[in-house]
C-alpha cells in the first residue's frame, strides 16, 4: 500500500467494486430472463436497439462473479476468468478466422437464429471478454508487471464499452456497428461495471494507488477525473439535442460546445487553484507550529542533558568519599570489625558500585546524545577481556548458583577496541544474563573470528523474549515487564548498542519464549575511519 493512501478512499473504491460486480451480474441475469420471457423491452431497451446475446449475458454473470470472488481472493475466481476469456477468444476466432465454434449460439439457439440477421456476439464484445479474462487472471499476480497489465486491460474494457455507450447516446449507428453485429446497450453497461470494478478492486496500487492517494495529486485527480470524463459527453449530447430541436445550427452548436468547455474548464481550474492554495496555507501554518514545537523540544532536551551532566558530576564527589571510607573500614584502620559489621560494609560497597555504574551510564548517555562520545583504541586480546569480566562477576554468579562457561579459542583474539568500553558491553550483557537465568543455570560466553571481524555471544537459559518485545530492548530507558521486576535503569543495552556501533560493529539478540536468549555483537578487525 502507498504510504499516502487515503483509508477512506480505499474503503469507498472497494465498496464500489462490490457494487459493480453485483450490478454486472444483475445485468446478465436480466438479459437471460428477458430471453426466457421474450420480454422485448428488457431485450432491446428501446426500439431499434441491438438485443443482448444470451452468451454475452452469461459471460457478464461469470465475469461479475469472478470479480466478486476476487475481492476476497476466494477460490473459483480464476476458473471463471478463464471461462470468460475462452468464450471471448473462441468468438473472436469465429469473426476473424471464420472458424465454427459458435459458442455464442449455445443458449436459446432457435430464438437467436429466428432473428435476421442472427444475434451473434459482437466483435468488440468478444474482445472485451478476452481482456476481462486476462485482467481478472492477472489481478493478484505478485509481479508489478502483472498488476499494471490487469489495470491496463480493465481500463481498455471500460474505454471500448464507453465508446459503445456514447454511440447509443448520440444514436450513431456507424460507430456502434462497424461490423455486422453491434454491441448491445445493456452489454456496454455491464462491461463498464466489470471493467470499473476490476480497477476499484485493488485501489492501493498502480494507477488506482495514485487516485486513492492522500497527497495533493490524488485529491486533484479525484476532482478532475469525473468532470473530464462526463463533460465532453454531456456537452456533446446537449449539442445534438439543441441541433435536433432547431435551437441552433451545426456551426452554432460547435461554438456553444467549445464555449461551454472553456467556461467549465476555467471554473474547474480556478476551483482547484483555490483548493491547492488553501492546502498550502494550512501546510505553512502547520510547519510553523511544528518548528516552534521542535525548537521547544530541543531546548528541553538541552536542559535535560545539562541537568544529567550536572547531577552526574555532583554525585561523583560524594561517591568518591564513600568509597574511600568503605576502604578505610575494610582495612580496619578504625578498629576491628565484627562479622555483622563487615557484612554491612560489603552491602555499602555493593550499593556504591551500583550507584557508580548508574552515574557512568547517565554520563555516557549524555555524551552519546551530545555527540562527544569518543573511543580510545588499542590492540587488545578480547579473550583476556572476557576472562576479566567473568572473574569480576563470579561472586554474583555464585550467589545466584549460576555457572558461567567460556568458549574461547586458544590463540589470542587480538582486535582494535576501546578496552574499557567493550568491558562495559560484556559486563552489561552478562549482568542481564545473571538477572534472568534460573538457579543452577549455565551461562555461556563464546567468541571467535568470523570473516573480517570478531563475533561474541552470551547465551543464557532464561525465560526468553517475545518477538514483539525484541525491538524495544535496545531503546533508552526501555524495560520489559520482567525486567522491571529485576531492577535496572533501562540504559545498559542502549549504551552497549552505542558502544558497539561506534566501533563499526552490530549487536542483536536471538530468542524464543521458554528457550533462553543469545545476545551477540560483532567488532571489525579494522576500526572505522572517523568522519
């Protein structure tokens, strides 16, 4: 579907396709009923008009039903389309190659032959049925060419049938009967229904996608198209009526028709110009409002960054003091500690580390947003970095009765990286794995060279992640419901993503509910060139 497609227009055109399919079938049913009842008015409409062929009526029913089934992509549509196309093709062969299929004489044969000349299907009607069959068959082709061809064939059917309808309106026998068998008026109406229905059935693509667009071009087309189609027909009909009634001669009729065209076209042009100007004025107003709101949001964002920086830096000073006093107490410089007191000191130390980690996350987030986040590259052994992080998290793993396994190659994995930043990435991924793994579970960290880069994976046995939640994982301050129960800021994975991407790598996750998760990231062997 087009991004700018108007949903209301889509619904309207699909409803129009439904009505058109039913109208086409009704036209065919009335035609067959007229033959069965010998109803002259239903057959001819007006004295002297061509009678609809029974097979033509049957094809209108089949074509309308095929379109109706195609609206919901139900079975049977293509089969009916093939039948309609085959009947049209056989009749074309009869007319052009003098074959003897005579499928148009299968229904009410005796009544047809009683008419002189026999009421055969018109050449133009047979051509329309061939095009209708093709249009219905190609309607749901996945290729763009098939969709365009379907629209082109449907439009051609409307054009041929409209040509016949105009001829009846103008009573020009020379163009409704260029061959021995002319197209009937009811046939022209029924074909217009099916052809237009084919166009409206898939209004979100091709030519109809432009017509149903919310963009200015779509609105302009919807306003102009009906006028451009019906204006020449109506003016031409008025001219014929005026000349036939003696109100003016042929020359005056041409002048009146030309003047009417000019007046209506200019009025329509002025109306569309006014509509476009009004839309442009509204767009400029909304642009001004949007710009004001954007500037206000930028200022709020700047104040937020300033606040985060200020608070983060202000927190570092007392944190440093607290850490110093904790070390002072741990070394028992103020006197020996009882086991209970030592446990209190350990809890203070852990809380201080968590707070320091939070401050670092806030500062890194502010640097990333401000564009001042920089990496300090060095050639380092990635395997050693993994071992350091795993060792630092060993107490947490033991406390939760978890085992961290390492699957690393024996040879060094030397890559250019910011060691401290990559340590943060590994720590964040492993900390998440520790949070969500069940007791007695196993967490595996594996790393290997993969093509022109390094790939690291952290595999856990946690509850897994639902597919709809995966896109939220790496967003700032985003936490899943299960994550909120485990605590955290919602910044860890977002910062990890920024660090990895700053290295020129990628990060992602593979997970199924109930089967655990595998968080992975890659690092290139050659760091990206600074822009």
